[in-house]
């Protein structure tokens, strides 16, 4: 076997592993982002809860809802 054959094969293996690790990193990152978004409340959700608790009036609720939309 010629050393150029091994060198070419070696670079392909390195490229392959970098590619595989990159894909795994992206998948883990996407999953982490989705998990983080599940816990967040939107501004409209907070507004609805404030109205339901009686912290704001119907008029305030309607006005703030229009501002958010």
C-alpha cells in the first residue's frame, strides 16, 4: 500500500467523523431549544392570567391585547 492511499483514506475518515459529530451537535442543539421554549410563556398568556386573577380590568385587557397583536 502506498502512503498516499493511506493519507487520502485518513482524510476521508477525519472528514466523516467531523461531519457525524456536527450532525449530532445540531440535533442536540435543536432539542435543547425546543425544551427551552416549552417553559416560556408568551406575553398574551401572561396577560390572560392577569385578567383571570382580576389584576386588570376588561378595558385594560382589551387595550393591551390589541397592543400585542
